[in-house]
């Protein structure tokens, strides 16, 4: 396990005035999502993209990384999952503080974008920070321990959830469950269903994410 989070960086096309942190899924790494940066950069020229690698080697794919193990897939225990996730949550929280200090950008200029397990991390960390990120965009994920959210939520950034209707890994109905829990906790949440899409990011969903990021990060 790494001590600090590192990963690929895609610099802003113009002077940097915002950050988008891309959080990859189980078994992938930062290189998997940094590929979104060239697609988005023309529309967000002042945004620098960073894609930290999760701290642990993936238990079933040593070439990839994981934020925490998944018992139904790798035979880990719930205790192992909980301990691993707690470590990763702490490291991601510290990472966000570190990049804010390094770049001199306020948290309101930093957005989180997650895919699958990265969505779970973005929601787990982003809603419990002292200062809200600019926005959270979550693809193909779910909300962990929704029953604890009302007692633990500290900030309420706008959230967009995007999910493929044919997702074979994370059930499509998890999007509605997460949206309901977020709304009940006072979060402004929007959803988008990508038709004929499995566990992936479709062009229509990416377009919705771009609109959310532009609304959150474009200077007036």
C-alpha cells in the first residue's frame, strides 16, 4: 500500500484555475480515467486533471489498484473491506488537502469525478469534508452506508449520478437509491440514465458530466 496518493496529471490548456480529480474503479488505475482529459479539455481549458492511483494493489488483478477489496469478488472479509476503505478514505481526504495547498486553489475550485468504486469514494469523502468541493460526478457507482449519511454529512455540493441501464456490475437501480438518500440529506442531485450502456461511460453520460463541471467551474 502506498503512503501518499500519486498518479497521472494532465495540465490545463490555459492558466490553471480549477482541478478535476478523477477516481478510477476497482482493478484499474489513474491511467484509465486520465484519458477523459483530452476529450474534455477544450471545453474546460483552465482545468487541470489529476487521476490518483488507489493505494492498494487489486486483489484479483495485480496490474491494477483498488480503494478497498470486494468480498463477493475476492473472498475478503467485511472486516478487511471496512479497514481498507477507512485507510483509503483518510488518504483521499488528505490528498485533496494536499493538492489544494500545492495549487493554491480553494476547495470550491476542485471537482470530483468517479467511476464505479471511484464514485463510492467520491461520495464517501466529498460529502464529509469540512469545505465542499465544487461538484461530484459519479458514473456507475452506488452510495455506501446510506443510513449513516444524515448523521455524517457535513457539506452539500451538487451531485450528478450517471448510470448505464444495462450495467452488469453495479445494478442500475443503485442510482435511484443513491439519489433518494442524497436528496433526503439535502443534497442537490441530478441523475442520467445511459440507454443500452453497460458498466462504462457512454458519450451521452460524458456530455452530462461536462455540463455539470462547466456549471460548477466556469468563471462568471
